[in-house]
C-alpha cells in the first residue's frame, strides 16, 4: 500500500514538473520577438564600384537570427527583401558584438541608392533606418578594344580602379552594355556572367570567362564565351589595351 502511494506521488510530481517545463518553453517562445537592427553609414567608398556599410544587430529578439544583410534600391525608398528588391547577404558577422559589414559592388556611378539593414528570425523580418548614399565617379581612361568575335577594334572608355583590379568597359560592343572585368592576385582576367550585346533574334547575349587568360602589362586578355539560353556562339579572345 505504501509503495503504491509513493509511486502515485512520484507520478504526480513528474506530471507537475513536466507541465512546469512546458510552461517555461511556452513562455520562452512567447517572449521571442523580431530582432532589432541598426543601419550603419558608409565606411568605405570607392565610387560606383564598391561601398562598404557597417551594420549592427542590437538584439536577436530571443531567437536565432536566420539571415541578415542589407536591402538597397535606386527607386524604392523603403527597400525590402521581397521580390524586386536588390539585396546582398552579409559578408562577415561577429557573434559577440552582432556587428557585420556589407559590401555592395557594381553600382551605377553618380546614382542615389536607398538602403537599410535587415535581420530575420523565427518571428519575422525587421528593418533598420532607411539611409541613402550617392555613388561617386570612377576614374575614366581611354583604351582600345580588340574583338575576335566581331573582327575589329575600336576606342572605349574604361573605368579603372587599379588597386582593386577592377575595370568597367563602357558600352563595350555598342549596344549599351558596360562590361565588368576583374583581375585577381594571380593576374587572371575574369569576366563574370553578364549581358554584353544584343542579337537580332535571341536578344541579350551573355559573356563569361571559362578558362581565364592573364593580364600582360597594360593589356587585359579575356577568354570569353558568348552565349544565350538556346546555346553558345563560341569562345573568343577579346583584348583591352589600356594607356601605359
């Protein structure tokens, strides 16, 4: 009889403890809220090529932060992470101070951009204050572009930030597209996938580097594939000669 009574008391105690634990979990969930984030100022500005913005997550809201970064737009005064918004993921994150930096690249020169930080946790997305920045000019030089695919050569304007290995060839094939080119630490000339010219039947034609060639003095040699969704026009060596 005593054993039965003891077992009953243990079961009651376990039930009460279990309920108490569930209540704690429930209270913990109820206390969770959206994270609090602060939009920072531009800390590095290299004109239209690259700007760095330092942001801060003030509070995670009592839940793990799932995503964070910055939204930016030319036209939307309150940019969001929904469709149509230009945004980038954070490049670095310090878990102790909740500080991180975002780098925005290949922006338009002399253009006003609205931007604000965001943080997402299980309770939803929150935004920091909207700020704006006007990008600067890129130093321009005049170069000569030699094209294998079109079989000719012509003068082009080139935005150059030498220490970053960044080159922006203005209106490279005469169809209004600027070509962004980077040179890495090993002097490999890299062209990321981007539209470069327009085909009468297929529309925008994209280019990209498959096997990069080297920068040779004041010459950028580009091993570039020209392609559309339907297929490729082939791979051609294009050459940019900059002033010495």
